[in-house]
C-alpha cells in the first residue's frame, strides 16, 4: 500500500457539498444584474457556463435583469400585502360575503338602522 492513500482518504467528503475544490480553482466571471429597486447583484459563473437572463435579487426578491436601464417588471404578487388581502386569499368567496354581511349588519346596528 502506498503512503499517500491515507491522506487521499481524508479528502473524500471534505467539502459538505462537494463543491469546494471545483468552485475555487475554476476561473469565474461576474455578471451584474439589476432589479427594479436598483439593487445590483453580481453572481459569478464559470467561464464556460451560460449566465441566465434573470437573477433573483437577494435583497428584495424581485427578478433582476442584465439591463440596468430596464430591469424586469416586478411580479404581480406584491411583496407587501395588507392583512385584509391575506384574509381574502385564505377565505372562500362565500366566507368573504358572509363576513361582509356581518360587518354591514354591525354598521347598520351602530347607526341604529
Ligand atoms: Zn432588489
């Protein structure tokens, strides 16, 4: 048995994802993306890898594009919702109508109708 085998053995599984050797030694290039909020994110890619058209902004979650002048539009679901919006989403239409009726009934009662 050669002396180097024991040392080689300890290297197996050294990187938790098995990426440490691959990622650090390979030449990388950075590509800039901009989101609609003006954040710049610069992920790095392997030289021979094709960079994606879009990249998720790690700061606000919006899609970021390579064109700083015209970043991609934010997705339709807004990041900030009112409590009412969440309630509406969770409940069925029938539930919503029942709640509305109840609220109207209370209002009418308060106004003495
Ligand atoms: Zn952003």
